[in-house]
C-alpha cells in the first residue's frame, strides 16, 4: 500500500511504525472472513481492511470524524486478522496508534467520557473493584433480571496456596479483577506447579498489567501501570531468583509480552521491559514443557477415572495475540478430558476487555454465537484461559465455565 503520511506524524516513531504497517498491507481481503464484526454487520468499514483505509486517511491528514471513531470503537482488537494475514500486517499495533490520535481529535459525548473514565479508575484498582462488587452482590437478590445477571455471584474462597519450598521458582501476576472474581485460578496454578517441583510466588506491588487503561486510550496511564509492574518484578529478575513470569490470564499475558515493544522508547525502562517480555510465559507454555511429568501424575492419581466431556474456548489473546494454539488442549487431553469440536473456534466470544460494556449489542450477539458453538458438542463443562472470557461466557450459558488450570488441579487432587 502506498502512503503519504501527514507532517504531524510522519517523522515520529509512531508515524514510522504506522507507515511500515500500512505499506505491508496488500488489500487481499483474507482478513474479512475472520473478522467477527464484519461477519455480523457486513460493512467493509467494520472489517480490518476497511478500518485500515480509514486509519490511512487519518494518518495522511484527512479529516477525522466520529464515523471513523465509531468503526475503530467497534473493533474488538481480537487480532484474528493477524492470524489470517499472509503479509504479516501488525493490525493491532496500527489500531493502538490510530486510536490514540483519534482520541485527541474527536470529542466524545459526556456520557461516553464518564463511562470510560469510570472503567479506567475502577477495573485496574483491586480494592475499589472489590468493594463495589461486594456492594453489588449485597443488593443482587433484589435487582431486576438483566441487572442481576450483570453482577457475578460471590466467588468461592481459594483453596490453599502451597509454601514456596522448591529451588525452581516462578513469578505470577495476580492482575486486577481476577483475584476478586475467581481467586482460585492462581492458587490452582500454584498447586499444579508445586506437584511439578516449581514454586509460584507473587511480587507484592505488582498489579494491573495496564491493558484495560491502555486500550481505553489513556495510553500514558497504561504505560505507568506497566512501569510499576516492572519495578515490582525487577529485584526478582536482577537477582535471578525466578526463571519465568507466569500469566494465568491470556489477556494480561499478551500485554506483558508486549512491554518491550510498548516501552521501547523509554530510556529508563526499555531494556528492563524487553527482559520482562522475554521471561513472560502463559501457564499453558509452562505446563506443556512439563507434559511428561503431568502424564505420570495423572496415571498415578486418576487411573480408570471417567472422562469428562469438555468444550474449550481458546481466547483471542491466546490464539491470535500470543499465537499459542493447542497447548492447553493437549494438556487437558493428557489429563483425561474428552474435548469436543468447536465450530468457528477462531472467532471472538465478545468479551474483549471492556468491549462487552462499551458495545453491548455486538458483544451479546457474539456471545450467543460462541455459546451455541461451544455447546454444540454437548459438553458437561466449558473451559477457557482468560478471566474476561470466563465471566462473559458464564453469563450466556447454564453450563459451568472454569479456567482450564482449575480443572487440571481437580484432576490431580
């Protein structure tokens, strides 16, 4: 694609990156078939190729309108288009650059501004989120149906976290909403790894990965969250006390793996961020490397156990963002679960961070489609790998939805 970027951006690092991404697009249209919003709306401007045209026009200095903003807002940033693209177009990075520019040029409604500000201040702050959720759960029984469904029921307390007794140690990110909504996920990961001779530990001052704020176009605030995590982890890294940083939420994982790229121009953090990204692994990557040992544990503890029929939802942040496919599924199969076939498994469930709140109608349609696909094989349970997907899917099905590591932990108990 030929480009002629406007003076306001062409000589900046963001402009140079955007220019390279735009030039790599060859208009082939392979992305259209994999785009969830294009599948629903049928409007090319709600496809990656159409949005790339809109972003190109903006970057070349043409007027930016609320229409451009709307089409980019409707994008889930699921990055299925990146998986399908034969030219390797880094669509997600281009959207991040463009959304930041649009946010500064196009005024949103007061209602939209307030909603986005509220989400930025509540979701990344565990103490505030926890307090508000408890209040919501207190009044939940008297709320009308739809509002009642939007408030998650009180989570069961996490089971015991094993003491750090092994020479092999790994850090884990608690994140922001996961400790409140499903506190057992990280505890289950710690118990599974403990059985494999690995201790999972937390850095006290690490918190939100920065994704929520960054993708709500408060990008500098998002980068500050990233810097805080790097500061919290760095003593462990510098002293070589841990061999990896484990992510049990794939949404956090895809973001932390990009710290090196996002902070590459920060002289104080660029080198550290690159090291952090290199050490970051999804829990499926860690456990897949231990597959032989897991199989031995399974054979000892579950001989003759009935196979549970399971439907696995691979989050977009895992299969498209991190390009990890099949790892969790292989581990679950090894553990004795029978996995169903899921039609259109590459399509987003509609959670996508705050998308289900900001674009509820599209999100709801995607949820219905995904639940239909997941239930088509008549599973007994549904498993996934990201807290956002888990909560979103649970709101659309009567089947139990769990993080797959919790199911593995139960099988090994």
